[in-house]
C-alpha cells in the first residue's frame, strides 16, 4: 500500500494538459477548443506558477499548438499520442511517494474507446516509477484531501460498466491498496448527461482539509437542482478519515447550459484546477460565472482566481480539470 495522494493544493513540479488535436472528434469546435486550452495553458504558466506540459496528440495539430503557445514561458509542447484530451482519466495518478499509479481505462464504460488512450499513462508517467493496477479507474472519479479521504459517486465507481460486481467494500479495498485511501465518502449521482457516469470532479471538491465545495442551483430551471441539494445534505452528515465533520461550502452552478443540439450540457464550475499560485475556473457565459469566481476567491485567499471560458471544451463532455493531471513536487 502506498501513501495518500497529495491534495491538489499541494506544490506541483509540473501539470499536464491535453491539446485538442483531432478534427474528426471536435469538428467546428476544434479551433475554439484549442483557443480555450491555449488560454488555460497561459494562465497556468503565468498566474498559476506552473511548468505546463502540453500534450499534442496528432501531428497536424502541432502547428496550431506552436502558433498559439510556442515561445510562451513555462509551456513545454510535448508531441505524443492520445485518443482525446481527457488526461485526468486516461493518465496515471501520481502519489506522494513519486509513483505513477496506472489503471485500466475502458472509455467510460465502453462509450468512447479511442486508439491511443491506452498508452497515455506511459507518456505522463515516463519519469516516475510506474505501478499498474488491474481495475478500471478514472482520475476524475475521485477527489483527494491529501490525508487519505476521497470523494466519489456510486453512479460511477460502482457502475457495472467499469468493474462488474463491485460493491462499496471492493472499491474501498482497491483504493486503499493503490492510492493509500483511508476513507471513501460516497455520494450517489452526478450531473445530468455526464458521459462519465457522474464524475465527482463536476460535483464536489475538497478545497482544504475538512472543507468541501459543491454547487448550489442557479435559476429555477437548473437541471441538477435536486442532485445538488441531495449532495450538500449528504456531505453535511459526513466526517473525513480523521473524524472531522465536513464543512460544506456552496458555489453557484452555471444553471441550465445547452449544447448545439439543444441538450443539457454537463457544465460545472467545480471543474476548476488548483495550481501552485492560482485557481483556474471554467465559466460558460452565464451570470453565475462571476459569482462562482468570487466564491472561490474566498476559499483560496492565497491564490489568484481566474475565470476562463470553457464553452467549446464542454461540447466534448468536460472542462479544465478533465484535461489536466498534476505531478506533485
């Protein structure tokens, strides 16, 4: 068993982000998504104080990456190979002991199986001691407090399309062995139309030991209002691995955000990245975005909070946290 995974607010030596690279996956959203990722990379390297490793997954995308980010201090362009940009899920999870824990990835329950995603962990973990585990786990399915407590959802972690037959005890034992988890805090379900089957990094995040942020519904037609209320009530009754009652902080959700096909989008302000010196939060062109940034400024007084648009990225099903993975210092 390894030690706990460091909390995201712990110092990083680098942070990986994926650069949208495949026109057949992004269509008309490719250039806007590339522009959003370029803005994210600049903010991480600038206000965030990070060394950014930008993984570009297709040779034709390299000129766009170099045009947008070539010569930007703190951004290293890394040619590589991946199915798509969601490195949080396809890449490894780095532990406090310097290991890279790699898991099986099955396209979020066989929904999107793309050539190249099976080798992303090798690329990100090339300089670490790699340990492989024979069960399906995506990084966005769990959130860490740095002391052995993790948040997750039953909808994802116990879904039969991942590890058939798993019950809570099976998942808890697997996470304890691989990631030093001492206690799992179980929430039920995630956002509507989230193809990840309810990843917790769209729903609830540790922002300090014993402190969890989760959304508050915005607007009378917020499609996730019931889920947000249920999540907040469940968290308020929980304690962490050290027996500390959780403090629950509500952050305005984006409300009802629709995609180009007029379907509810899984947009979330919870998909922020905690960098060394800044917090980069996705916003979606709604009034609640400014309020979410203000709420995060209160929670992270030692960080600069930057809100950046993520409308194109969310068309692919995720946002900033989903395309990133940090390497602890």
